[in-house]
C-alpha cells in the first residue's frame, strides 16, 4: 500500500495531455492561462490628471510667493475623454482639467480645484491666482506607470478571476489562450444507490454525483452524469470504457465498488485494459480504497462510495491531478495554529474536517472538528477547511502549526 506522497507522485507521472484554445477574455472566468499574458498598451496611455483642477507649467511658478502672487490665464477646459488641446502654450497659462483628462504638452503639474483662487472672482473665472511655488508633477498619473506595453499581466498556469478580466479588458487584451475544459464522466455504483427522494432504510440517496457536478459549475471541467452501475454491471462498465476511449471524455470517475467486497468489481474491470501508472489503495483516512489508472490518454479514478471519503479523495487526488494536467500554478497550504490536540495512526495521512478562524490579535487558528468518522456529514457541513495531518507523526498538540486547504480549488492560494 502506497503512502499519500507516493500516490500523488504516481498521479503526476500519469499525466494526460490537454490541448489549448483561444477564447474571448470576457468569457474566460475560471479558465487556466495556457501562456503568459502581456499588455497590449501602456497604461495609463498618456500623462493625465488624478484630480479635478488646473494644470500649469511648474517652472512658471519659480519666484512666486504670497506677497508676490501671479495670475495665470485660463485658456480652456479638458474633460476626461476629450482629445488633448494643441494650443500654443504661453508663459503663465493654465487649463482647467478633470480627473483622467490628458495633460497637454507644456504643462507638468496639477493644482486641485479646492486649492484654486480665481480672478477677478468665482463667477468670472478668467485667471487663477498662484501665491507659491508649485512642485513639478503634482497629481500627475504618468503614462505607463501601471503597465508598460509587453509587460506581464497574468502568469501561465493562473486560474482567471474577475479581477484578471478587469485588467485584460482595460489593457485591450480581447482574446487569450487557455487550457481546454476537461470532460469528466461520473458513475455511481451499487444496488443501494437511489435517485429517489423517498428511500427505504436499505437504500442510499445518490449524493456524490451532485457534489461533484456542483463543483464543476465554478471550476475547470464539464460534468456528465453516467448514471448508476448496478452490482452485476461488470460487462456494461467494460463496454462503457471501450466507448469512452473513442470519445472526448478525459477523466472517468466512479464512486464505490473499489474495495475488496463481493461486488467491488471496478479494479478487476479496469485491469482488463492495458493500463499504466496503476494505483490501488493508499495509506490515508478517509478514503483508503482509492484507484487510479491511465488508459491511453484517458484517466480513471475509482473513489470510495462513502460521501465524505469520496469528497476527500476528490479534493486530494482528483484536484491535484487536474492541477497538474492543466499546468496550474502550485497550490500553497494555509498555515494555521492548532486549537485542539489530536492523535492518529502514525502510518496514515489524515484529512480532517476543520473550521478555521482568526483571533482578535490576528492569529489564524484551526479547530479539528468532532465527528471525523467518514459517514458523518454534520461535521462536513460545519467545516470550512480540510486540515492535513501527514504520516510519520501520531500526536498533534494544541499550538502546533499545521497545513490547511480550502475545500474548493478555485479558492486556492497561488504562488
């Protein structure tokens, strides 16, 4: 039986190839950049004002002081969005300018409107009175000071978020290259699985497919529900795999029938195909009877049928696999201080349903919730984090720093 780290390494080596495509930047939410994205323009595109006020030449204010003021003639007005004026600028000229207005050549500083005194008065605004020397470049946003043309905006391997889309549209990037969306086909297994609302005590409602399907709605894959494979559907499953090998499906996921029971036929059916990077059972809890194999350019995961075991294995095996084949940036754990002590089998890696919070003095703490048995969903509902307790250690003491991970990869912390 493999350790968790050994199993993840097998998954990394069993990488399938996912192609790229170009899509509109306005439609790229939650897609993965397939190449570095560079700015098409300088931004800002020209020197502009950060305030409503008046622009003038700072050199014209040399020698001006309170008892030796100077009137600057107002020669025009520049609202944002207006083509810059091309008047010949004379000494002691000024121009009204709005926030975002392009500063004309010959002017190099802006005085906010709140600091302006007009001459002859506030109703007849022909001049502004300057009573002190004005520094150069006051309230000026410089061309290219935020982004320069060809400067990196988003790194390859980044999941696009709304803030990225704002930047792309601001900088004139209309199309980007992204990884194609994965196509995942999911099968539930077992005679006990039911899609009905009202079920007898010997049946189980089909929840695993709904959990993964809803993950797809804000993540990186297209989801197809393949239905329920019954306990005598070995041949049907074999024929399904043959069909899938000729289809656009990238990953097959099954839930249940991967252990060592009488009706656990998923491993035996998978072994009928020419596989590589085959993995069966991992020293973890929950979710020990996990299966992975690569068949040509398709990947298959056999997850445990228990809902919490299935959710944990999806998060810590299927997610890292997706991360790898889409060339995503590496995920970083959240470091948190353990609020309560915990003891486990030294040889197992434990995925713990947990709740993270911040103390009044800014420390990040994590509580390992009660009810860690894999059938208990109440603690999963209460949780907002997975804590990972690695193998090689049995006792974890209060105050120790441990690694935590968000339940959903779309919320992950990147490099």
